[in-house]
């Protein structure tokens, strides 16, 4: 009889199947098999908070396969991921099988966990089974219940009191939004201050020029704001120019620079965002593929410790590739110090360090880039420290009233820096000439430089993850979905890779501050995380935590609902006055400029919030929540003159409506004007007459598709620019490409989109021809898809050039096309 092994994904099942013999049958659950229905009452608060689970429709057939396999099996092995979610999936499967009476009386049930999908790890796990960890399951139940209760009780308040202007709130999502909004307010309130710095260029006895910063003047230490204007700076500089100088001190100190610890989930997301410019969600998706392929250890972890076999493999690789000089005497041991650290599995590392990035030929570019980052960071963590010589030179005036300071450093031994250097964290080398104490130096020039203090930078995805981790908000495994969610719901947008709150996000944040403040406080959210940690360690019972949370939340909901919509809006108008009604000079101006009678305030509609006049319907003035920012096209609302003409001489107008600025043009013989929304990211400088003409020409008909002679359209939709052919839509990453894209590029995007759709739906293209084996393994095939024939190897699909036919295409030509696609 066979043993049934259940894992989450088919990719994982396929890899594990290679390592287990014929006595095992590995099946996939395809993720979670049941969830809480998205409706009220799924957590029964009147019945001891019992969850009402619902089996996912798509999961039924996978569960049927497991049940069928168990009829001829003597053992069920639950081998889902080693974290809380994995434990929950195993628990759900077991509960469903028990409820369906699908387990025979004599069948054994085992839970096994492994941190890497390698043969040794799998076989070792099979030999060391355990029972399901009920504490981890309870932590999962508590987390799910908390998220559900908050979401399904606060969100209806938003719908009723803000009428859809903001649609949802979340236990972790809302504090993350608050961080972004608070940072933006901090930036807006920031007042820049002027300050000056003084440095000098000196020539030594060997005619070397060195530059040093003024550190002491008139026996007083020079601080950042010691010189606040040009007048006092010039007076000081003039005084310094009259003095003579010599080197009074040269000190050198050797310092070791130790390597970073291997990656955890959050540090991987941060480093990949900085070094590879990819989003946290894409990082986790790609890391999942590397894990399932057996290349890296489990990617959801708070731990920085490395297993002994990993350390041995790393040290062996360092010795063979760099030499024993790069090995420390003893292996490095890292201990986790993260706040609220949980699920501290092993760090993220390669399963085999001898599998260098150069050998990973089957990976596509994004997978190879991420694997290289993980491989280098983990390998560097076991390398010898870099050795740096730091030198500080003091140059003083002959009367000792002024002193300049010069610092530099030189790497004398590369150590771990030869393997891995973070893009933004390594100090640059700065060499200093061999200056000697008491040697004379000649003052060549005194430099004066004006500066202005700058506000704190907006968060990018990496820095927001770092801040969430510092505050103890959420867990590394959830950071990617949190950051994606606040962007998808239009609470936050990404501008030049920085996160900026949208009007809706500000409105929601201030509403929550006014009526649900406790639930977006950082300390409160972190405390909840600590409670969840206590549940997972068996120190607290999950229903006690939920009961306490619900008692407070239900009172807060009742409090918020006691205010009318008018009272809520009056409160928000007051709190947001500086943002919504600033006339540009720092004064609040609520008087309507259109009628000079009514007062401006927040109004609500089914599609969101906007600013309207209190004299409505007599005055129909309206604008988006914030039309006061610099270069916002909405400023042209009162202009009645056209901004230009199209190529046929028709006037083009820029107008403003409830949903923002738009372009309008009347064509001869048409009863209705044509309109086109102005993209939100456009500024006045970017909205030229040429760009206006291009926007009004959309959607563009690119011509007839070569396969079926039907139209291919390029247009802009709610989610950005896209190509449409029949029922297939393909997104364009570059917004401006919508104005210039041609048929060849469009067909390429449509092929990729069709393939993704086919893969999601479990369908594959039809195999036409096998050209032979690729040098790195697996067959190179010619496939037939909806949008034409293409080359397929491993996970890479390549469109066949028009000038080539499937009859004449050779294996060598196909390999060249595959390599060209991999390098893109």
C-alpha cells in the first residue's frame, strides 16, 4: 500500500516526488482548502467565536483526489510548509477528512516539516514525524479571527459614514497607511533652515591637494548651525584666509568590518527592492519558485541562524573559490534579536553553495538575479571580516584658534566585501596622502557652501518594510501583501518609487484617527502581535485574546455609528482644513470662488469623496479633494480658453470634473464632445498640446491581427495602458508606450498574456515539434498558441520571428533566441 503525502503546490509535489520511492504518492492541496466566507457572521461572536469555514470550490476536486488515494493507503503524511500557514493547511485538511469520514480506523496520520526541498531534508523529515502543532494552529485561528472581526465591522461603518469614499480598513493595513500619511504630513509641515559649511583646500609638501572640513573656530566646536547666513560665513572665511597652518595630528586605526547576517524575509525584501528594484510581492513570488525548485531554504522566516550543514557548505565554497585566507577561524554564528521574532526557522540561504549562480542555467533573469543576491549574501556571512585602515588628520592654525579635520579609509583586506556589497550601505574608499605631524601645509582656498535642511524622505517599499518591522507591526510574511493592498485600494500611490498617500487614503486615515484611533496606534498593533506570539508559544488561549479584542471593538463601532454623516464630515473638514483649503499662503480659504457665496467642504458620492459648494444645486462647483498642489492640472478649472487645437483645427479644452481634470474636443457633425481623462501622474509641464492630442486619439486602432484579421486596440483603462485583441488583454509597463506601440510589439505582449492566462487556467499550448535537447537539459519545443507559434523551453516562451518558419527553424537558432530572451 502507498503512503499519501500532501503538500501545498504541484511544483513542490513534483520536486518531492523525485526523492521518494514508488511507495509514496505526493498530492497537492493547491494552497488553503477552506476559508472564512466574506460575509457577516463567519465568526459567530454569540457562540464562543466559532469560525464557520467554507470549503473553497476549486479545492473540492483536489480534496477528492486525496480522499480517493487514501482508500488504498496505510498512512497520511501532511508535509505542508513549516510555518503557521502551513500548519493551518494541514489542520484544515485533517479536519475535513475527519468530517467526511475519509480516514480508515487503522490509517496513521503524521505531520512532517522540512526547511529545504532537498533529498536529504525530505528523507530526514519523513524519519522524524510529529503531530500537528495545536499552538501554531490556534495562533492562525486568532490572527484570522482578528482580521475578520476588524475588517467586517469597521468596513460597514466606512460604507455608511463615508459612503464608499473609503472601502476597507485592516488590522495591519491601516497602521501601515497611517505611517505613510504621517510621514507626508511631517514633510508638509517641515520648515527648511539655511546653514553653511566651511572647508579648505591645502597643499602638502609633495604638492598633494587635500580638502578638510572646519571643525574648530575660536576654540568653539563647529556644529551644523554654527554658520546660518552668508555674512557670518564670509567673515569667518576671511579670517581663516589670513592664517598659516600645519598638520597637528595623524591617527590611524585598523578596524574590522563584519559581514551582514544572512537574509530573513524582511531583509530580503528590503535588499531586493534596493538592489534589484523589484516589489516585495514579486520578491516573494520569485523566492517561492526558487524554494520549490530546491535551490533555497524556506523563504518565510524571521531567523538569521544557519544550519550546520549550510555553514559547512558555505565554508567549503569559500575555501575552493577564494582560498583559506577568506575563511574565519571559527564559523560565524548569528543570533536573532528582532522585536517580536517568531517563526524563527533557518535563514534564507542556498541549499547547496556549490550551486553557484553561473551554474543555475535553468533560471530566468528575475529568478537568477534573486538567487544571486541570496547566494552572495549568505556566502559572505560566513567569510572573514574586511579589514579597513581609518585615518584622521587634524590641520590647525599656528595660533591654534582654528582646526580642520580630514578623515579617510582604505580597505586593506576585502574579506566578505569581495563576495557581497549592498548597493547603498558600503562606505566609499577615500585615500589620504601620507601626511606627517608638524609638517607645513599651504592654504590654497577656503570653500563656502550653502545648505538647506531637508524634510525626511517619503517611504519607499523597502524603508516602509523596515519601519513596520521596527514597530512590530505585522509579520515579514505579510509585508508584501500589505504594501500591495494599500496601493491596489488607491489609498497610496507610487511616485518615482516613493509611496505617497492618495486623497482617499488621507480621508480614511483621519476618519480612523477620529473614531477608531486605538486600532491604528503602533503600540496597540504591536501588542496584538505579541499576544499572537504568546498564543503560538502556548502562553495564551486564542479565544481569550479574541474576546477581549471584540469587547473593545464592538464599543468603538457603536461609538462611531452614533455620529451622523454631517457630523463626521464637519469633523473631517476641520481636521483636513490645512490640506484641503490652504490658499497657497498658509491661510485657510473655504469660500467658494465660483459663486462667492457658499462654503467649500467634503461631499460624498457613490464613487468617492470630492470638494463641493454648500450652495448646491444653485452652485455646481466641484473639484477633487486636493487641487491645490503645485502643477496640478485641476488649477485650470476656471479657464475658458482652449489650450490648443488638434491637427484639423478643432479646439481642445482642459476642464475639471468630479473625478479630476479631463480634455474635451468637439468634432464637426457630432452632437457630443469627445473626452479623455488626464492621467493622475501628469503635471502641467508634462501636459503639452502634443500630449493632449495623443490622449484624445485613444483608443488607437493598431490594425488587423495577422492571425485572425481582427482589430488590435491600444488604450488606457483604470489599471493603466493595455492592448486588446478579442477577449485577451495585455498590460504595458511603460505608460508612454501606449502612444507609440506597433503591431509587432503588441502581438508579442498578447502572446505573453495568452500564455499566462493558459497557465493560470491549467491549459497549455499544443505541441507541434520537438527540436531537441537544450545544453542545460529539457527539450526545446515548438508550440501552437492562440496568437501563433512559439518556442518553449523550461519556463521560457519565445515568439518565433516573422521571417522564420517552423519548418526551417533549427535547434541552434532556437537556443540563440532563448538566450536573447533570458538576458532581457
